[in-house]
C-alpha cells in the first residue's frame, strides 16, 4: 500500500497563511500530478480557488506540464 502524500495539505497551509508566493514556488516543483490534483480539490473545498487566481493558474499549468509525455521528472 502506498502512503498518503502530505504535500498538498502543507501547500494549502502556506496559502491559508497568506504566503501565496511560497506556495507557487512549491507548485512549480510539485512531485506528481496526483499531488497537484489533490491540492486543487483542497483549494476548492476550502473555497480558496477564487481568492487566489494565480495559484489556480499555476496548478493548471503544472498539471499540463507534468501530464505531457515528452516531459519526464526524475524520481
């Protein structure tokens, strides 16, 4: 069994704390697409997606970048 990643809740805490710039920096080095999708779910449930459109754009861009088959991130 795989463990639940704690990356998304930690980035959410950065956003809730008002440090969106640090959150965007973390989003740009996100480990997996699943982590980004989990973060988007948490942002939507906390109703923070509309309050932080730059975080919304960063997550969308990184999901697209990591989903592309020509890009590969080493483990």
